[in-house]
């Protein structure tokens, strides 16, 4: 019988979550509770989401999930990109084209709102190159949730409610607010500047109370040790003036590279 596969969202099929967890743990062992929490944090209407490739001709077979991948947002400031991870195929079905099938179906699933797909790998560069992916600079993944993903509307899967429009005014911060978001060296520098300004402009200092508070804050901040030196960059040999190629990267066995694909429509 010829096999037929469908791509479904795990969040819409809780009856398949146990099988999904078993598949993931054959490749990356982890507690069932941790896996369950991670899947439940996903969304069926946006990102992150867990996608499963199922064999539609195996209704009598207890094992229907043949492959898995997870799609996450890259950044709310990069709404047309997503990050694909945890791509895994059942061991007994590897080498039969299942990996290509789930990647093709995943691209069709996200294409209404996504233009660039990112992923990382350390031992499957050749496989992804055959699918149209190429080496690129690393990306910082947002790791949050994005709603309003519409498969039939051609809209971006990201909500703009958390993006501050250019030109808007943020709330005025106090010295205490700034201290909470700065390290010790920045606090000292800021406090010294504030103190000098208050001394030079006594009219702006109401009853010299602020000047006294600044001095007390400076005395209460301990000195910080110098930062540690940066780690050696002996894992990478990259020329940033041109497009990355295979020969630009010297890999260790555990090291991953970033790849991307621009979707064409």
C-alpha cells in the first residue's frame, strides 16, 4: 500500500502527544514532564508550534507519528522569519525521504506569513543544502509567543501590539529606575555625572536633597571587579566581507552552524 502523509499541529491532537514525546526522546532523551510542558506552551494558531507528520494509512498501527519539527518566532522585529528546530524522523523510517517530506510540508504550512526560515545543524548540512538552505550568520531567536497566525489570509503570524512605534515617548525614569537596569560601573558613572550637574546647577536642586541622595547612593555601591576576557574564537574562521561557504567554517563535532532559506512564491 502506498504511504500518504499529513502534517498536523500537535496542539490540536492531544491524543498523539505521548507518541510525539516518545519520538523526541529516541533522539534527545528528556523527562516526559518537561516535554509535555514544552508542547503545551505552544500554540495551534501561531508560534511556537509543534508539527507532526503522520501516516494517514496507519489507522490500525499504534505508531502514526513518523516525524516531528518545532517552529518558533525569531523576533517581533523580524516578523517575516521563523526558526525550525528539533527535526527528527522515526529511526526505522530514516533514509526513505521522510525528512524531505516534513520539511516541504512545513514550508507550505508557514508560507502565508513567513519569507525566511532559519535553522541550525551540526551534521546535516548536506541534507539541508539539497533543500535549498545555505550557510548564514547566526540569529538570535526571540523564544516568545506570537499570535494571529492565519493560514488562509496571507498575513504575518506576528502581532504588532508589543512593538513601540518610532517617535513615541517612553515614561520618564528616575535615578532609582536606572540603577535597577545598570551594572555597578554604569551606576557609578551615572551617579558622578548626576552629582556634577546638581553641584553646577544648585537652582535645579530642590533644597539640595537630590544632591545628598546621590552622594549616599555612590557610597553604597561597591566597586566591581574587571570583566573576564572574551572566550577564544578558535572554533570559527569566518570572513564577513563575503558570503559564507563550507570552507569558511572549521567545525568541532558538537558545533552547530546556522542556515537559512528564502521562500519563493
